[in-house]
C-alpha cells in the first residue's frame, strides 16, 4: 500500500485540475492566439502563472486504484503489476489467463 498522504495528495491534485481546467484552457487559447495584441497575451500569461501549480494536468501521476502504487501501472486496467498478478491468479480479470509451469 502507498502512503495514505500521497494518495490523498494525488486526489487533491485531481480535484484542482478539474476545477481550473476551463480557466486554464481559456488562458492558453489567448496566449497561443497570434492575432491578439502582445500585451493581452502577456497579461494572460501572468494570470496563468497565478493559478495553483497543482492545477496543471501534467502534475498528475497515475496510481493503482486498489493500492495507490505509483510505479508499474497498467493504464488500460488502472492497476499495478502486483495487483494485476494477484487478481489474475484469482480469476477476477475477464479474459486474462495466468500461466504457471
């Protein structure tokens, strides 16, 4: 199991990303629009910098849904390799056949 504090921190980041997504998209659109005056684009850049850093989607880290493990993560299943192996052994994942010899 991952530390509870790290899992909670990641959940907080997810909430912030969701909360500020529209505002960030709007500011990024202004910043990248070459037709707008340079001064307006610079103001938008400063506004974007004022937003919380954790509201950026690049700050998110994939974690196992069951254990919170950050490494060896399978995106399609949202599980770590360890939980994938355990659930596969139990036959809980449809279509997965675990071989042993």
